[in-house]
């Protein structure tokens, strides 16, 4: 019996290490077909070429960033459920991982496909069975861009882009993550929020978010964590949706800091707010930057 369990463990390890970006991309393609079917079913205008253009990032994306994009999609699936008077199910969160493998992203694609199936069943929607295709030479950035396309298509299905109240809720998650890191490092938090900037726009929040990512990159470099250059994450107009995605990337990168520090601290679930403005988002983003800027070293007590 003992040999049997050992064999099962070895098979499990072999399976998890065999998942490649090509296989993940094939699952993402299934999701794309499902979502495109829903746009046709609900007679929603789909701006395919425009979305593809806006989803084409050139950043050196890692699997952890791809995983976080799947979280963004799960949030938007909940928005779709709310739109059709279905209960909301909290998206999956996980413990911090320093080196996230493609198999974790593969797991998320299965959750997304399952949620879409559940939605169709609840709404009594009949659809064709889409065939699994095979792909070659796909990289994490290809998977990320396709997931970004899916995320933006969900905006169309939800008949509205991400609003500031969703962005604010995700930035509270950033606030909580930075707070627990400061406590772990025993760094006193002397920061307070600045006054709100009257007339602040999403681009102001985006700039603050990029400063946070740059600070995280500096900390990653000092301890040898594989970092991401987000300079080319997005080009063009900055809307709350771009700030929402940028916030997801901040959360993804903070997980490497927590993992390096051996912190078994799962990022809190997002709080739902009824109304928030771009000025409030920018204020919170700025506060988050000043909080993380207190960290001069990832060695406790230094």
C-alpha cells in the first residue's frame, strides 16, 4: 500500500511538471470560444479588433501575472452573475508562491470553464461543444494577452467597464498586503493618507501604481527574486479597467515578497463598495506607495 501511495505522488508530480504554456493556451482558447458564443447569444456588440489591439502587452510577463489575470476574469464572471441575479461566489485566492508554475494557471482555466458552464446551466443556455486545439511555441505572454482579451470581452457582456468602486476594493487588498508585510518586518507604519486630488483621473492612479511596482522591483532585485519590467504593460488611454489590471499585477508581485519572507498570508478578499471616485482611488494608491516605500530591506529589523 505504501508503494502505491508513493507511485501516486510521483504521477502527480510528473503531471504538474508536464503542463506547458501551449496546453494552458489551448484551454484559454476554449474560454475564448465560450465567451464569444455568449456575446452572440446575448446579441452584444463585440469589438474584437479593438480589444485585441488594447490587450497586446509587451511586458516580460511571468506565470504569476497570468494567474492574476485569471483572478480578474473570475471577478468579471461574478459581475455577470450579479447582472443576471445569481449569487456571487468569491474568487479563489492562494498562499504566496515564489515561483508559480503554469500548472497553477491551468487549474484556473478549469475553474473559469466550470463557472461558465454553471452560468449557462443556470440560464438554460445551450451551446455547441467546442473542440480543443493544439498550439506550439506559446509563452506566458501569449496566454496573458489572450486572457486580457477575454477579460475585456466580459466588459462587453456586463455592458459596462470596470468602475472605480471595483478598483478601490482591489487596492484595499494591496493596502492589507503591505500592512502585513510591514508588521512582519517590524517596520512602524507612520504614513497617513494625503488629501484627495480634486479632479483626479484614472491616469493619476495608474502612475501611482507604476511607482509601487517599481518599488517592488527594487526590493526583488536586492534579494534575487525574478522581477518583471512593467514599463510596456499598457499603451494608450488609461481607464479604470487598466488601473484594475495594474492593481492585479501589484498583488501578484507582492506575493513574491511574502513568499520570500516565508509569510503564509493569503491576500484578503475584496470588499464591495457601492460608490468610489477616481480621486479616492488615487488617494489610496498614493497611500499604498508611501507605505511600501518605508521598506528599505527585506531583512527583518534592518
